């Protein structure tokens, strides 16, 4: 009787090829490095050919490995797709959800919400990724992302949760030393602290109640890729910054900074959940989306101290 193919060894081999590392494949699959090595060795014995040339610094495919790698990768992808489709049809949410969130909002707002979610759905796991950069959800394999912006046109599906005001602020010490701007165009004469990941990098856009618009390209001596990192510099009087309320709200309440340009406001963004297109989404993803949507749209109903800075 013919033996079945060693599907497990083929899948492990495909993961080693993908990550170019036995240790990386082991970590990704939740296996020991020894288990990964044994699976590849088992496959080599079965095929009667070496699949890798290994040194202490380099891992390279042999000709036999190259010939096998494409089909093994397709086998792994088909298996994952079949499993995901089956899980999507399951009425009980289970499995892993990969969630990408902005750094400060993720730490202060999203992370405190997850214990409640995980208690509600004990068979669901969450891989929470923090980054203020615009993460490629599809390319990096995320199920859901949180974005705080005026979203550009995109193939992603978006669910708007709540508005997120922005405030142009400076410390009393800075305003005493340099004066208070009353029109956005006055910002050109001031030191402005920059945030790298604005939806329109290097441009602050304003509108007033009469519908008049102003676009400013401010300049200054400090630019960061995380908005919360600007707070010490603003409070110390180094310049003016434009930040969302969840970052600067406490400093405004404590009178450490003052809101400027009160007759003007930034073009308003919002908190969105974004998802890759296509479907159906697995039940584990749907329940996380619904949970976050409810919690973020009704911040007053959160249990405990859901966030240090509320949106």
C-alpha cells in the first residue's frame, strides 16, 4: 500500500524556506527547533536528497530544495486557506486574530480592552502589533487594523467608530516668549514640532466656520514618528505641535499646554477599523471587530480604567 505524503514535513519545509531560518520557522509554528530539524531531515531521508546547504551563517536551497519549494509553499498555502475557510464557517469563534494598531492609542486604549475580549472568547487568541507607520494589512497578513485619520481611497474595508479631534497646542512658557498665533499662516513664523506619519506629511490643514481653508508647511527642530514623544518638548516650551486629543487631552486639562487657533480646526479625522477586502471573515475576526466597535463608540461604558487618555 502506497504511503501518504508527509504533509507535515512538507509544510514545515515550506515555512523554513519562507523565513530562511530553522529557528524562525520554529518560532512561527510554535514548535521546537529540534522538531523542525527532524521534520526536514525526515523529508530528506524520504526523498534521498539534501534540501539545504547549511553553514553557521547561511542557509541555501540545493537544486532539489528549489524544485520542491514552490510546490511545498503551495501545499502550505492551500492547507492554511482550507483551515481558515472551515474556521470561518464555525459558529464558535476560535483561532488567532492579527491586529495592527497605532503605538500610543494601542497601548493606552486598545490593550486595556483586550482582557475583557479574551475573557468573553476563551478560544480566540490575539497577536497585537504596535506601529505608527501605515501597515500593509494584506501584505503583512493582518486581519484588522485601527487607523486614526481621514482615510484616503483604498481597497480596504473601513468602519468608522468615532471622531478624533486634533488640537494645535503650545505651553504657556512658549507663548509668553514668542507670542500667540491667531491665524494658521502665522505658524510659519514659529517653531513647530513635527509628526512623521500625518496623512499629508509636512502639511497642517485647517478650516474655519466660514469654510475658509489654510494649508501650512510648518518647520522646526524636532520631528518624531510617535506623537506622544512630542509631549515633553511641547511642555518644555520648545515649540507648537498639532496632536490628536487622546495624546494631548490630559496636558490640556492640566493646563500644561494651551489650545491655539480656536477659530480654526484641523480637517477632522476619526478612529476607523480597517480590514482587507473579501469574505466571509472568520467568526474570530467578526467578534473582535464588533467588540472593539462597541467599546470605542461608547467610551463611557467601558469597564474599569479602559484608557489613560480617552478618545
